[in-house]
């Protein structure tokens, strides 16, 4: 099923992003719901095929968090292509989902940086706040199961989400348009500048949701499952809304 009035993003002529009014919120939600409703189980299943392996990467000292951030950013780009397939009436497939990992080296580096740079800023805040001793314990994994304290979890959510805000449209533009990495980054910033209010609102909405997910007890299997389900649901819904918003901005 093709959404009314929505052709493939890559077929749009020119690139002149426009500001989408906040008064279009309800129609954006409706279109996002229709998009997800086109293939809900398939889309969630495809997302999990990439999301879960990334989350299960072993806790290598100092490497696990940056590696998860980089691979997660690349994998999310592929999910946007699966969403775009559903948006234009095509069945989303696993090759769509894996498309992020088949991008040119420049785009792969750009996507990896989009995940790693905000994380490095978080780690810099942790290092300044904790000192070397506690920071080393968390990042080296010398104490198995050692989790960041509540203060550091708050720092992570705030710093990572706020610094990621200008890159809201980077992943979909990477997979939908056959551009160079430089042009993709420029295009992403142009769309963000035209729609910074949406990026800010989505970020401000995401922060309390992230805090809520962090409140689940990681020693309880049931609560870990609920936290995982909540995180997946947030990512899927936010991605669908972002793609619909991007399509509206380029219409």
C-alpha cells in the first residue's frame, strides 16, 4: 500500500528542504501510524535482527560502548531504508535493513562518527566527574556487571541526546540519496536548520522516556524484557515519525 501523495524520496527533484509547521503534528502522527501499520511485525522483526546483535556485543574494555554506538548508528540507517520501502508500498526486506553496512566507506565513517562523537562527549563528562579510578572501572569492565551510577546515567541521556539532535535526519539521507558523505552531512544540517523546532521537541520528548526506561531493574528478567521492548518501540516509532517528517520537508 502506498501512502497518499508520497513517492520515493530519492525521486524528488532538487533539494530545498522547507520548514514543516508544528500544526501538522496530528497529520504526521497519522501518516507515521499508517506507515508502521503497513508491515508492523516485519518492520519490528527486521529492526530486532540488527538491534539485538549490536546490544549483545561482549563488554570489551573501553571498546564495547563505542563499537555499539557506531554499529547501532549504521544499522539504524538501514532501518530507515526498510521504512522507506514500506512508505512507498514495497515489502521491507532484510537487504533493506542491511543496506547501511553496504554503504561507501565515507558514509560508513560518517554514520560511525554520528554515534561515536556524542558518546565520546559523554565519556569526557564522566571522566571529569568521576576521576580516573571509577571511570576506569566502568569502561574496563574490571568489576563484572558494574553499571554507571544514576548520576552518570542522567549525564548520558542528556549529553548524548542533545548532541545527537542536529543529526536527526542523517541516517535516512545516507541510505535514500546516492550522495557523497560531505553532501549528505550538509543536506542533513540543512533539513535540521529548517526544522530545528521538531528536532528539539523530539529530543525533549525522548529524554524523559529514556529516563523511564533506565528505571527498570536490570537484575529482573521481566523488567529487562520490558526495558528492551520499550526501547525498541521508541526507536521504531521515532524512526517512522522522522522519515515521514523528512518526506514532508522535501515535498
